[in-house]
C-alpha cells in the first residue's frame, strides 16, 4: 500500500456551538509531521486487541477480514450516499447494510452473530448525523493505543493500494482519548444497535426488526428530523443519477467482461447520438405547453401566464353542450355503443384529473401511503376507427385550448421521461403505439413508481397511450398502474366521410368548462391533502370520485336536458375492480360459451373448468386479465380454472345440458 504518515498531536481547538459570520467553529487537530512509512494494511493494524471504527458500508468484505485480527471490536456503519435523513431513506439504508453484512460474512466465513453473542463484537448503523470521518481506534492490552485517520474508507480498495489515499496514524493516549470521545458521541446520539436478530431478518420481516425499530422499542419514541441543509447535495446527487440513466441508452456497448472500449470514432458516434436525442427532445418539449397547478397559492399558470379560473356561465354552457354533443355522436357507431360511451366518459374523468395526480403521489410517498389510487398512465386500445385519436384531441383542447400529440416512433423510455420532467401538468399523448414498442418501452416506464418521488416533483404530466388491436392484452402489474380503456365499436369508412361533429366541436369548444373544474378542484385539494397526511386514516383518498362529482355537478348545472346515463359519479372501484380490469376476458369467455360450448370442459368432481382458447397466445392474453382467486393455469392453448370462482367472475353457470336439448345444442354449436 502507499505511504503512511506518523504524527503527534500538539494542540486541539475548542468546539463552540455559536454561529459567527464564517459559520460554526470546527474541531481542528493540529499535527506535526514525523516521518513517512510504507506498510501493508496488516502491518498497520496488527499488534492490537481492540478496534473501534467508523466506516462506510461499501467495505464490508474487508471489515470481516479485519475483525479476525481483534479480540473485541465496535463498528459504526455510515453511508457514502447523500441523504436528507427521511425515515424511508434510513430504513432502506439500514436494511441494505444488514443484507450486505449477511452476504459478506457468509463469504468471509466469519460468524458475526456468534461473536456478538460472545460479547466480542458490537455493530451500529447510523440513523441521523452521518459521520464523514474515517477513524480507526486501536487499543492493546499492554496500554498501547493508535489512531488511524485520513481519507481511506474501510475497504480493500483503500487499504491495498488500488486507489490513492491519505492515511495517517498517531500513537499515544492523548490522540486516542480525544478521538474516542468523538466515536462515543456519534454512537450514543445518532446510531442504532445491530442485534443478532436483525442479522437474521428476511425480506418479508417487519420494520421493528430493523435497528431503528429496536431503538424505538427501548426509547418508546423517536423524532426523525430531515436535514434541510443537504438539499443542494441531495438534488445534485439525484441529478447525476438521473442524467446517468438518461445517457445509458446512448453509450457504446460493453464487452462480455463489462469493459467499455473507447476510440475517437466511438466518442464521436456517442456524442452524435446524444446531440440528436437532445434536439429531438427539445423539439418535442417546445410543442407542449406548461400547465402548472399551484395548490398552495390557489393559482394555475399556462405557459407562465395566470389562467383566469372564473369563466362566465355562458362560456361554461357552450363547452358543456359541445362536449355532450360530441359524446352523443358515438350513437352513429357500430357495436356496443353504450359500453363505448361509458368507457370513454370514465377515461375523460381520469384525463381531466391527471394534473392533480403528481401532488397526491408526492404526499402519498412522504406519508407512506399507497401510490396505486393515483395513476399517471392511461391506455386506450382496441379496433381501428373507434375515434380514439380525435377523442384525445378533444379532451386536451378542452384543457389547454390546443391539440397536441407525439407519434409512436418518438416514444422511448428516455424521451418520455425527459418530457415528463419538463412538460408539467398537461397529459402527454402518444398516438398509435405498436405492440412491440409498447413492450419495449412503455411497460418499464409504467412500472417505474419512483419517477418524480426523489426529485419532490409535484408537477409532472400523465402519459396517455393510444393503440390499435395489436396490443392484445395488458399484464396485471400494468393494469394496477394504468387506466385501461378497451374499445370495440367503430365507424365504417363511409360514415367517417360523412361525419362533421368532430370538426365542429373541436373548432368551437373552449377551456371554460375545464377552468371551472380547476377552480372547484383547487378549493377542495388542500382538504384532500390533509386527509392523505392523516396516519390514522384507513383507506385511500379517492381523488377520482371527488373529481367525478365536481364534473357531474358542472355538467348538470349547465346542460338544459337530462344527462345521459353514461355521465355518472365514479369511484376507484369503477376503474380497478376485477370485472373492470378483466372485462375483455369476460367478453371473450361469455361469447365463446354462447357460440362454442365444445371449447369448455366442466369437471364438477374436481370443481374445475377447462377452456380451449384455440391458440397459446390467446390463452396468454386471457390469462393476464384473470384475477388471482380464480386459480387459473395454462397448458398450451388450454386454461384451467376453479369452477365456482369462474362461474362468479364470468357470471355463467357452467354446466352441460342433459337429454335431447343437450344433444341438439352440442350438435349445432
């Protein structure tokens, strides 16, 4: 390893807590240079019986090796990342530290729990004021004492010469006693004891088995105060991580060993890809308006101009009548028109609610509430000529007064995430996405529940995707996070040529309805936020229900006729109950039961229903939409289900007709 400096302590400065113009005074140790030596890490640490150290969790493998040299040791694990000391950060850090201890101790063949049981080892994990010190205090039975300090974390990289470090040691009581007081202060005031039970926790263990949970048991109460002074550092660290993620897809490919070979040519190619992507993102961003919802100040801004939230009754009435006229236009479609109107109206309610979703998600994370009731992704898919594109164009025009969308080839995870960080509140509409691009880019984007959370972003847009029938089905983890609208009605080509409703509505509809909606929502949002913050509140704040009530009231107040049946008050259950998310599978099975009962085998003895879907891909599609309690399994093109649960879910009494009637049905179906 590198050179080690031997020093003596001559003087130390007192620590004062009062603030002066230059900031609070610091502990500063004045030292004299004695000599420089070249030592191995074992030579530096050997000859002592006890070890007290503050280290970072990245060197746990080295710690396990080092502990073998000592009869007794106390270790405080700090954290090399930037933290603001929120409860969720502390819990995540402590759990990951323990997981690494479990793994590394097994690799190093050292029984940490046995040493702890024998009072040979005490370990602590920082909970509050994390130390940036790297201190190693050594004590021998004959009275010798040593302090090792400098820039080196307790890791192989630091103590085997793999990287440059500044390492110094001081021998003697004076230095040891001063640094030992610092060690004890950190241990007592801001660290949690790692117990042997904590080292045996599993992934599904409860919070109280973490070290912080043990501290709470003993002290009965604990106050976690976020450190606002590290805000800039946290934001910088997050910006670096976010930029690294963004740049990943443009980097040169790595070889099998994980190495990246760089030449002037590859650097030019990489730079060109990044520049082209930035130009495309800026072009897309320039097309999107900035809709900012400021709940605290009860203001809304569109492109930095304050939006007037007090439209006249005549303006609202104009928009309401045009919107309902547009919805009534679906009566000319072919297929289940009533179902189409119900689905489109439900989607519209969510669409109008989306600018408030980011705020609710942000509060939900801070107060450990569920994110799922506040979805920020929507998917409209189904047969062509169902009016999906014009429907979304009409909704966005009602919100911000202009139509906008991006095409499917421009949709990538990096481009959409970039837009979401800059667009603010107006939904991003992705038109005509293919199955392959949906699988390649949309799924991972939708599953990323962490978006906006770390950045404390309360103004980011929802993403609305339209696709045709080639998006066959949506997996359960996507359904839970997405408002799904599967449409199965449409117009003929000749009908499309004749219709004028769309153009007339889009030319004449304004933003008055939506501004009135925003005005009423802004008044009630503070109350909803406080409700979400209430730790004793059991359940979800149903933002969609609140929104649908406001929309219903506005429509009712400004429409001269009786409202159509599809305009109704909605709740989360109307979007996410199993019969809604599995509606396509229900329609498929009900239709098959009517026209092809030979595809079904009913086994009452084993309470089992077997359905032949015809193709393995069709069986996969249906399987994705079935609820867990139906116990569905697939074997090639067959789906096997629990008979009673299937009967309830599909609303069918699955049984073969007996006698002559049964023979006739079997013959002609």
